[in-house]
């Protein structure tokens, strides 16, 4: 795992979980909910910038599509390569963890996107980027054996 550090507290937010966290957290004020959303979008922009610096053309798919992003936050393209990225900016001690089902769902979303857009003949990478170690044991076991999906921790403390 590669780690890049900046300064910002992190929390649960991403395109696939904005709905879940805002609607299931009835105690949260609209300010707290929008703050969680901002943490997620700030993290997505931060990660996107890392790939722009590497020469990729970047689409902030999650920000552009909102709840209809299909679980894909960022799409990076360079030459014949496409990278699909899901970002999670959650605190490591938070009660939410990523399990193997979330990872499998992301792979399915990416595959569906490729098929719907007829993107055949390209080289694809699926990447799950988190700001902390927020994977449960089932997710870690799945990734250990996966040839399709990679996980990377990139810290974000702004």
C-alpha cells in the first residue's frame, strides 16, 4: 500500500454511501450531512488530482453523476488504459467497514459500465482507494485472492 499524507479529518462519504449515511443517520443535521458529503467529494478531487499529475485524463464520475454514478467515483484514461476508482474517506475507528460484498459490487459496476459503453479492447484496472484501513476481514481475504481489484490507502488530512 502506498500512502500519501495531507491534513484533513476523514469520515464516511462517497457516492455509493451518501444515500445510506444521510438517510439512516436520523440524528444528523443537514449541516453534518453536507459536511460528510464535502469530505467525500474533497477526497475524490484529491485522488483525481494524483492521477492527473501522472498524465491521465480524469473524469469525476461520482461528482458529475451523483447518486447515479453506479459506484464509480473516478474514471482515468491514458492511451489504451482505463482505471475505475471508488474512493472512501472514512475514519479508521468508524463503525462502518468495507466488506467483500461492497468490493464485489464495485467490480460488477465497473463491468457493467464497460459493457454498456462498449469499451472493449482496452486495458482495465479496478481500484478501491481508502483514506484509512477500513476493510473488514472478509474484504481483506477477498483482495488477497483477487486478480481484478486492487486496494490502496492514500491518507487525506487537510
